[in-house]
C-alpha cells in the first residue's frame, strides 16, 4: 500500500524549525562550528556533565532542568543550579570512596533523581557511566556487571535484593553498592543520600578529552556475550546537534523522552542531548499507561515528545477518546525511535493528536540520531527519513572484506555511515575483533538492511542477522537459547523474533526435548518461568513451542532464518546448506 | 457477589496471571500491592494479562480502566463490581 507523503507547507506553524532548509543546513554544516558553539574556549577538553549541567547553571541556575512526575502525579523539580551541586556531590563522593578516573559506575534504577545525579556525577569525576536495564534478571545483570568490571553500582534496596544480592559474590570488582534510602539499606550497601550530604560541591570537573570514554551501553550480539559499546565525551556534539535538528529542541521546550534509562536513548536523549540544549526534561517514574500518558502530556504542557513505536501502537489500541479528553495544544513536535515506525502510526498521530510522528534511526553504536524525518520537511510515512547534517549514509554490499556502495535508487543493501562523526562508538570493551568487523573501507556497517529512494529517503528492510527487536529492545537469540539449555528437559533450542502487532517482534522459542520428556502445558510453563526468572521479562520468550527437530546446517548450526520462515510463512530462501533439506519445507 | 463467586473470580485472575508469568507464586502474592511491585512484568505481559481476562470473562475492558487492574484487590473490585 502506498502512503501519501505528509507535506510541510511554509507558514504551517507559528514557529520556525531549527532545520528549515535541509539542503542548505547540510551544505553549511561543520562539526567545528558545533564545537565552537558549545565550547567557545576550545574543544581540547570536553566533559559531558559540564556542558549538560554546569554551563546552564553558570548562566543562571534557577531554570528548571528536571521535572520528575511520581506515581501519584507529584512533581519534583531540580533546577540547573541544583543539578550542578548534586552532581558535584556525587563526583566528590565516589572520589572519596576510591573510584578512579576511567573506572565504571553502573546504575540499576528507574527514572528517579538518583539516576540523573549518578549519570552526570560519574562523568564529572572522569569515571565511566554504565546504565543497566532494570527489567533484566540476575543472570544478564551479573554478566554485564562482570564484563564492565563495574567498581560501583547505584540502585534501590528492592532491586538490589531481587537481582544483585544473589550474584554479588561472583562480582569481585564491585566494591561499592550505593542504595537509595526508601527502605532499610541491605547489608553490604552504602546509603546514597547520606554520602551525598557529606560530600562537597565546587570541586573542578575532571578535564576529559573528546575521545575519553564517558558511557558504556550494552548491546546484544548474535552469538555469545553481550557487547559493551564505548561512547566518548565528544559524543555530546552529535547529541546536541541532533537534539536541535531532529527533535527541533530549544531552551524553552518541555521535553519528554519516554525511553527506559537502561538503554542508549535513555542517556543520549533522556539526559544529555536535551540538557545540552538547555531544555526542561519531564520524566515519568512509572511504566506505560495510556490514560496516565495523556494526562502527563496535558498537565506538564509537553512541547516535544520522543517515544517508541510499541508505545505509539499501544496508544492507538487504547482508542481516540482518551486524547480527545485532553488539551494537547502545547505539543508541537513528536518523534519515534526503537524500531521502524509503521506508516499507520505516523498518520494516526496526525489524525488523532494533530501532529504526525517523525521516525528517527540510530543505534547504540552511532551514539546519536543519524537519519530522521524533520519538522520542516516532508514526511514519507514508513521511511526513516534522510541523514542529518554532518552525516553521510549509504547503501552498500559487502564483497569479501571490502564494500561496494550502491548508487542506483531503490536497491536493497546494508545501511552504512561514513566514519568520522563525534558520537561514533570508540570500541566494544575488551573486544577489538567485534569492533573491527563493524568497519570496512571507511564505512561503519550497521547490520541493518535498507534501501534509499531517488530523493534520498531511507527505508528499513530488515536485520541482516538474527537479532530480535522487541518493544524497542535488541535481544540476542543466543542469550535466550543458553538459558533454555540450562533446563534439564531441554535438548536444543532455537529463538527468533515473531512479528507482533504491538511489540514489533516478540521473542519466540522452539524447543526440542530430551528423551523421556513430554511437551506438556506444565513443562511449557516451567520453561517460561525458568527463563523469566533468569533473564527477566524483557528478554525471556513470550511464546514457547515444542518441536521434534530444529533445522540445522551440516555443521550443526541452528538455522534461525528457517524457523522465522516457518513462523511467518515467508519463503525460506537458500536451503542448500541445510543438514536435512526436507526440514526446510515444514 | 457472594463468597464463592469471589473465590472463583480470584482463582480465575490468578490462573490468568500465571499463564502470562508462571514464575509467580500465588500464595506469596499480597492482594493490596501492585503486581509490578512484587514481580517482574512488562507492558506486553500486562496487555496479555488483560486480553486473556477479556477472553475468559467475555467482556471488553477499556484501556482507561487498566490502572484499576494493577493489583489483585483492584482486579477483584473492578471485575466483581461491573457485571457484563
């Protein structure tokens, strides 16, 4: 089905977009100019926390940086001045504990003040901040804390007891666990607010270089362990520029990013980008709820909103009556990230909320939005848009160790970016081989398949590997298969993403049982319970099917592509490497 | 609603919950506390829970009412009160 482009005629809004003329903005753009704008005294040293918090505090600390809405809709505000002081204290507190520059401070916490203070405070101290996803189970957390060799962890007593206490003995590097104090502090933990009270403000921010590591974000691999992508302090240049161009943010905006703080969006646009612009961040501590979200959009007078396809589809499902009860007139721009946004959702926004959703594309590895639909330019529903100023994107083919860009329009290939933008990841922690495999001939290879139309708009086609995109989270099938194989009844497991109307994909497992086991409903529930306990609900399968055999290559590798084809009824493609080709027809 | 109806409804809610999140121990569940404060449940799980309740009880539950289903006590009050 063909969707009509959504045009943006001149004079459509009372405001002028930050990026009004796409071609002109691209032609005039330089990263040096962005550097001068943010750091007039030079960019030899650049610290994210200084630019995001202190710079605005120096210019007048009364302006509000954060408005945190709690479960009962009470709002706690933190001014830029208070944010500077609290993050000063955090930096001083971890220095006193003995977390040296370059060491990792992890967080396992929801969207509460402690998260924002810990993130920016860690960066001020020159340490590296690593947010973890609070819906992970103990095993994924143990693995990630261990890979990061985290020296300190910021969490809550409840999360610590549920997920960390049982695995702490296996984490010798984890010296300090700082707990918020809404409940009694568990044994072996340090009260966070008490040590912040005892710490000092006004110590100088550590002078970090643009390439010094600032953040670690975990991302899933198709095989083996998760990878920790390193983001440097200089990334803030791209996060600032993209907040202005792709999110059209300015200082007077009330900005709501609904992303979980455990993923890259939660830091890049949940903290750094919008604060670097000087906007006010609105934060909801609670999980998704349709009625609650419309109430927040109205009560908080949200002007710019950045959310996910899964959330938008849940809002669509909730119907049009809820938004009609609310005054959403403050909202002037809405954008989406996490997985491709279907055209129905783009158009639903226009018809129901009065403004379309603007899809954006980027990855943990890119550190900032790379491709977007813009406030002042035509939206092609279903397209991820066009590259930002300063970003060169291409579709290419891998040929051996080299690549060949495809110049003709509408051809499928791998989406790639020309190396050299400031937020590009500088490595996977302790994994130079995986890092090297991401590059060829001066291009970063995204692993996403896409095509580009004749006018330069990019269209997502699929993943080039077996990774699963569920509710905006990237899940590696290997991690789920490994957890299933731990169960004594399981002989083999193959895990795929099954298309889902709300979540994009859901995690589905195909399981072969060991002899003597029968695939009963009882066993299915046991396996579900086992994986949910171990991995948490965001990673564990939502569906488990029993089967007598899994399609495998002659070398014994599970062909997840065939499981996917079997699930969706799509053609299986090349099956010549299949161990038993008859299985491909099941 | 009489006692036996309430017990039946409570059992049905717990069965539905366990179908979505089988790791939950119904005996240890505090009826007054929100589900998500007692065990791990994501928004897709919660939606599946409500969809299954709709099917079991053969009634439509509008999204605006979802927050009322966030605990066992809330479910009992809401589902026991509004008869279809």
